[in-house]
């Protein structure tokens, strides 16, 4: 599994797990597809901030890969 702390690992359309702002205390993961990458720096210690296809925003904690392309 790639690191969500490095911007180079995050691509539009990627299936990821993020932590929403309101879930930071619990660390609850929300799954979705990346619509926009919001962090401009090449890395961030808490994860790259992205917007999902449904509009929710959070920091990437997990990157999911599938065998289907």
C-alpha cells in the first residue's frame, strides 16, 4: 500500500481512504474516489488533502489498489 503522505502517490480517480475533519479524533476512514488534490506541497505529515467525488474533503490515510483496470 502506497503512502498517503506523498502527493506523487495520489492521482485523480484513485480509490482512497480519508479521514474527515470531524473524524480526526476517532480516525474513522471514509472511502471514495479522488476528484481533486488540494495539497500543493509534495508531502504532508498528516496526509495529502483531497476532495472526493461526492464533495467530502479529508486527508489520505490509505490508497486502495484493484486488479481491474
